[in-house]
């Protein structure tokens, strides 16, 4: 048996999609013109699949900060946080994140994936019970597997199902770990956090919220869904990433208890991963200041989200249940999805194609993500592109 023979079916399926045109798996943006425009081959496109929610990838202050750090501190740390990889800027960013969230503890990681892996795996030990939303990100599932915990999934955004499973645990529920997300990355829907907190107050447990797609997006200062709902005292740990609203790479955790600091000595992903480069840390510190002082970015983001969601719904497309910066459009088959995605690029719009099993419930979708940097004209152009495909019969619009 060959080393990769176990993936033969997957390889065959991917070959079918890759052989008939532009490859949807690993699309190359050949040229970036701005935070919202790029080029794929010879086709200039509006970038509507980037997670660049506040449009800060080309922020002049963040770029200047990154360039200065590059000149002063070099290209990388070449070490883990516990060896030679903690610089003054890493510690400063942790203090700034803790202050931003008004929490006593913050830990910075090299990616958002590693943040989830590092914190959750250290808590989800073989003696632990973890209850997680069925649509949680792959990094959360992987973290639970690494830690060896007993994992109990509850139906997506179904607080009643969570409660039933907590009740069955009996006394174990008091020490269980509950994990949900703020905004879910595929459907753009929001966790029923108030109902989940009510269950926690009655039955116990500890609550972790992954705010990767809601940090910078929700809350009056951008702290996420937890802040927006006034539930910050009820959430034990908030996990987040630098690769969405903060427009860089890295991840973080902030905790309500200084005791979270012990995880630096228990988390294998933290101990054995090289720390973020100085330039990334510098740009994140700059972006964090921008988020704090420019709430109008969130206003523009939400205006764009409502404009696109409403425009696509009026065309007859089946979109996500909640208005958010993540706006999925449900497609029929995988083949229709690939054809539709390629046709959108021909119309000058780049979005994400999501096929099962990455898409929940076995569906195929094209995933739009809007940015504060998109102009109203660009949002209108996106709607026109979807209208053109409907009129061309590329895909029959959902009723």
C-alpha cells in the first residue's frame, strides 16, 4: 500500500474540480491593489473572501510599525516563548490586550489555531468533559483530541440540547468545559450566548468563547459578542485571532482569572512553537489602538453587511440566518458550487468556495466576507455580479 493511497478518493475528487478551470483549492491572488481589490491572473476582482473585517491590512500606521520592528528587531525570534522567543513587544502586547479586555491575564500565540490548540488542550485533559457546539472550528476539535478529554457535542446553537446533556452529566457538569463561538465562520450566525450563560449559572461549568470572527466586529469597543451582550463576567476565557480584524497573524487568550498564567507551563503548543515575528506583533499593537479609537470602522462594516445581505436576499438567494460580516450563499451540488465560484470571478468578484465536509450539514456554499474598507459602490457591484449569474442561469436562485 502506498503512503497516500488512503486518500485516493479525495485525490480523485479534487482532480475533477482542478482539471476544468481555475483551481478553487488554494487560489492564488497574483496581485494585491488594496485591502479590497486584487488580481487573479488577468482578472481584476473585488476581494470579498478575506476576513479583513476592518480593512486594516493596508493601514499606514500598522505598516509603518511593522517596518520599524523589522529594522530594529529582525525578521523573527527563532525561538519559542519559553526559550528565547519572548521579546519586550510580546509582553507589551499581552499587557495591552489584558487592558483592552479589562481582564487580569492575556497570552499571545503564533496563530489563532495554535491559541485554541494551546489553551483548550491544556484544559481538556483525559479527566475533563468538554461540551462543544457541533459547528465549532476544526482547531477546537483538534485541541480536545490532543488533550484527550471526553467530548460531548450539542446541536448547533441549540441551548436546550446543551442543557439536556449537562443535566445527564449530573455532578460532572459543575467542572465541565463549554465551548462556543461568537460568530460562526461558515454560516455567519451568532451563538445564543445569553441562554448558554443562563445554563452555566444554574448547572455550573466553565465557559470559553472563540471570538475569532466577532472580535473587532461586535461590542461597543469591539471586544466581541461577550461584550455586546454584557456577559463578560460570565465567560471564563475568550480566545481570538490576529488574522481577521487585526489584519496580521497570531492568536490570543484572555482570562478572568490570573490563574490562567499557569497554562504557559502546561500548554505544549505554547511551549514548543516559535513565537510571532516582531513585525506581526508591531502591526497588531497598532491595529489594536486603531480599533479602540475608530469605532466608525465597525459602523461602516455593519452598513456594508446589511447592504450585501439584503441585496442577495432580494435577488432570491438563500443566505445565512443572521446578518453579519460573514454572508454565505447556499448552493446545490459541489459541481454547481465550483461553476458558480468561477463565474463570479469572471464577473470580477472573489469569494470563498466551501464544500463538504468544511461546510456544515453537508451543504455547498459560497462565502462572502465584507470589510469596512469596501465602498458602497463595491458592495453594489457584488450584488450586480450575483444578479448577472442569476440572469445567465449559472445557478437557479433559491426561492
